[in-house]
């Protein structure tokens, strides 16, 4: 059931300085069929909650504020927003104002006219820090390699999805969600559209190298067995190299030639093979650890409160 044409889902974390102007800009848009805004406060430690509660009284269109009990991460917050959104299509965008709301309408138009379930915003010029741009590029290369997606398709957090795709993905309750991987599992009606990317006006990004590494782990471990296959291949290559080296040593022994082998070369070989074994055990341990956490039903997110405001009196 849908109550409006388009929902804007915005995950929030320490967004007190940016969310007010972004919500007002979205509210001023002219969307045929109506639109709503879903704000998911993901455990912010600043005044984000107070600012959002003020917006509920100020904004004329329907606004929903969902408060998480603690910080769970961007992808978890977006899934919470999708579960509460009532639009036929949903656009999720960052809380820093770098995704122009007018570009969201272009994503929505492309999704409707071409009957696509997902349309990703492909930035003409990314106005993030150089290391983050590099990390995004590497993440997309990893997904080309590990996931079943059209090669070269740029995956971004600025996306428009159909209610069907959002409901299908939101049915996942695992503790390590990766939205793009889940979307690729439920639909092949996927497109992209070049969009603008604005410079950040206030503060600095909360995106860290640690979060980037966690995203890579979720990409590779949750949606692919490729690391296990790589570990197996590496083991086979090293085993073949070991047998070859053994054959060479036996040949030298039979001929009575060859260099004198000592403790140093023996320890070097031992360290190489031991290191490879530890890498393989680490990969398998990551899979088993995530399975253990999932079986023990670690919550994806817990909602503390839900408040409605704006044009919806409920």
C-alpha cells in the first residue's frame, strides 16, 4: 500500500547543522502525487533529534522521524526508513546536503518512465576527499569482481528504488546488511543516471577508513564465497610450488650438487607457509563469526520512537 508518489529517506548521524536546510529544500519540491520525508536518527550525539522534532512542527508535507536506540550504521538506518516509507518510489540521500533534491526527481522520473526498480546516481564530479573517492572506486571494482552486477555500473548511496524492491530488501533482518548486494539479489531492472554532487557546506564527513573496511568485508563475505575460493586457489598454487621445490631438491641430492641449505632458508619457507595458513584461517573465521552472530540474532536495528508531523496529523 502506498500513500504518496515519492518518499525521501534520510539516515542521520550528527546532522544538526545540515538537516534543516535539506528538509526545507525537499519540502519545497513540486512532486505530482505528493511526497513525504522519512528521517532516521541513527544514534546521533548532537542536537539532531531536537532539530528534527522542530521540523515536524514546521514542515507542511508529511514528515516522519524514527529514532534508533543506538548507532547501527548507514545501511541499517536506510532499511529502517524503507520499512516506514509509504511512497510508490523511495529516494534515499545523504544528510550532508551534497545530494541535490532536484536530482532526486530526475532519478525518480527515469525509474518511472523506464520501469526500473533501482536507479543509481552516477556523480559527474565527486566532491569528497581524495581518499574517499579512491575508496568508492575500489569498492565498485570489488563489486564488479564479487557480485552479479552489470560491469561498470556505479553503485552509490544516492539511489531511487521502487516500493517493490524496498519491501523485498527490507525483509532481510540480518545484522550485516549491504543494500546494493541485497538489491542485486532481488532485481535486474537497474539503471544509472549522471547527477550533480554539491560541496559539503558544514562540518566534516563521518565516513571513516574503518567504515570503508567494514563495507568491503560485507561486500565480499556476506554476498560472495569468492574469498574462500581465492584462499583455496592460493593453497593449491603454494602446494604445487612446494612439490616443485621438493622435486628440485631431490634432483640436486641425486646429482650431489646444489647450494648448502641452512636455518635461515628453512625459517623463511616456514614463515611463508604459516602466514598463508593464517590468512586462510582468518577468512574462514570471518565467515564463521558472522554466521555465529546471525544465529544469535543480533538486532539489525531497534527503534526507540516514531513521530509524525507536517501534513500528516496522525
